[in-house]
C-alpha cells in the first residue's frame, strides 16, 4: 500500500533542483555565446587583415604603374588618389583613409631613391633614402607602431625608424623621415658626392596600412624596390604631326614647317633631328606632354644660270624628321620619325662644270647637284655664232661625266649641263658655261721617257710636245694618275719632268700637253706604271 501511494504522488522538482538546472543551462549558453563572440571577432579580424593586405598590394601596384621618373614623395599620394580604386579615399584629420566593406583603413606610402654603388655613386638629392634600404627590424617597428591602429604610431620610434616603419607623423598620407630632404641628413654611405649622373638606380617604396577592427597588431607593413627601367621607362613620343600640307605630302611652298609632338608621359626635354643629325630642341606647351618646334627651310634662290642654294636653305629632297623625349635624368625614349618631301624649285645648276677639247673630242665633268631628288643630267652645246639653240650631246644619264665624240671640227661652242628632278624630269638651271674653240687643233701627245722610283717617290720624264696651229703653243703639261677621265687629273707643270713624292703604292701615270686655248693632246695608249 505505501508503495502504490509513492507512484501516484504529484510532487515535482524542488526549487533547488530547478535553480541548479537553470544555472547549468545559463553557464552552457554563456559558454556558447562566448565561443560565438570569439568566432565572430576572429572572423572580423581575418576579414580586416585580408582587406588590409589586399589594399597594401593595390598601393604597391599603383605606385609601380606610375612612371619611374614621375614617382616621388611629392607626387605619389595625389597621383594614386586619382587612380581607379582610390578615388573614394580622402586625407583628413586621421590621415589618408578609405572604407572597404565597412572597415576604415588608414594608409601611408613613401618613395625614396637608392644609388647602386656598382656604377659609382652620385651626389645625393633630397629624394635620396635617408636610411639606405632600411635598417629597422620587424620587432622595432612592432614596438613603434603598437596595436592602436594609429598611422602615426605610438611616439616611440626613432628618427629613421619612422621612415622604415611607414609612420605618417603629420597624417598627410606620406611616410615621414624617409628621404634626406625630410630628415635633413643622410645616414648611409650611398649618399655620396661622386660623378654618377644617374644615381637613382632603384626606388624604395614603403607602404603601411592600418585598420580599426579586429585583434592583433592591425597593420600591414611592406618595403619593396622598383629598379630603373632604362630606355623603356623614358618618355616616348607617340605622335609627331607636321603643319597642314606637310604630313605625307610634297611641300612645294613656304619657308618653314611647324611640328607638334605629344609624349606618353611627362618629359623634361625634347630634341628633334633631321636625317639623324641633331637640329634643335622643342618648346614645352606647359604640361610636359605637348611640344612644338619649327623647321626653318630658308627661301629658294630665283632661277638663274649657275644659281646655287643660299647658306641657310634646305634644298629639295626627302627627309626623315625625328623626335626624342628625355626624362629628368636626360635618358631618351624611342625616336619617332615622319617623312617630309621638299620640292620647292627646279634643280640648281650642277657645280664645277668642266669641258675640255681632248684631241677633237669634248670631255665634260661636273659635281652632283645639291638636291636629293635629282633624277639625271644632260649636257648641251650651242654655237656662239649662227643663232642655233641648245643641242643635246649625250644621252640622259645619272653619270657625272659626258664625252662628245661627235664634236664639230670648227667654230666656237658653248657647253653646259642641266640637272633634272624626279617630278616629271623637270629641267633645272643651266651650269656656268664653258666656251671651246673647236677649230683649234690640239697638241701632239708627249712621248714618255723611262720613269724611276726611289722608295715612295716616282719621277716622270717626257719629250716636249708640239702644237700644229700657227701662233699657238704648248703652255703646260697635265698629269693624270690611275685613270684618263677629267676626274683623274692630278696636277700640272710647265717643265718636262715631274716627281710624285706620295707614291707608296703602285700607280699608273699619263701625261698630256695643253695649248693656250685649253685644248689637250690625246693620252698615251699605255701609261707608265710604277
């Protein structure tokens, strides 16, 4: 009976039992909540650190995308602020900040130059690294930065540790005490006073990113170097535009051509060349990206017999006008060229035209016309008396000599030569004329006597020649060396002997007689070779 009453009893847990159960449950819930809080805090810390490290990589890459010669303490923050991904950043009382995924990040970046001593050292400038490539340890930077997230550190950093640890004391986004100009001194031996004209062989880039969430040190610090890229890093001319009518066309008028050059990055100077020869420098339009210069061509002379170009005239022809931009270290980028063709007048007269009656045939010779668009030449003659016009002597040719093998045997004749350009073989000015009396019978050919050699000296001898014309006579003798054309004429003498004191090599000589009218005898069939 007592047992049955116990089973049917309506009594529950005592208050003490319930309180104990509640305490156990609360302790379990608090433990679970603490675990969740720690997990959430760990997640936030990880996310903040991941974001900070990613932001630091972006900073470094942004700095590397700035041309080497334009990357400096003064320009790095304003330049990066205008780059994609950083346009929402701002510099305020707490420093250079940007917000990513609800987390505030504070950034600092600094740039200084490092001189590689392998090519000598140069005089350091204000942008030289005050502490070389950095001498502060990770432990020193940890102590100087602390865990507060303040970009200016905790105030315990030494003078050079400020720069090495990426600290921004005045919160303007730029790392302080990194350069000689900021610190006022230079503690490294690389800050020398040598003769290296390009001492900035590397750029040291220091970046510090801090954030306001999570546990731990809450900063990412990195120091990296950017080597000087050489020619590829220098500014490059990307367009070169001549004034209207010059680009790809033939310039037929005007005394100058204006050019505009644009560069892919800011240049410190620009030079321009014609045919590879330096000609002048350009004028900066104000930004370092647009440059102008003017090629002065001079004014062509009026058409006239024997006319020649003025001293300052650029004669007709095809020219390559090139430009090259230079950085602050005087390193030039790749050259850019444009082809300009000038054709402002008919060809000038060939200079130094000569015509000689050689045993009844008239030999002529001249020098090349100055223009670069000459297509060929042709010699003409006309009789002084008789009223006849010019008659061609030789076929049209690019040669600089012509022999009139069918010269008249009487009368006085004028010979001259014309140059023709490649614009429809346009005839230019006539050369200064040479008048020849073709009634003149030329002297007989001198008879050569045995010649002698002594070392590098050759002595020639010959018998006197005679002139068949009454009242005319042989007035001199002309020696030809290694050829029988007018271009091979070496010297003249009035005697019957001549010594060549510059005959170390073997040469062949010919001797002709010249009369008072300029007529020459025929040359020996076989000259003297010694």
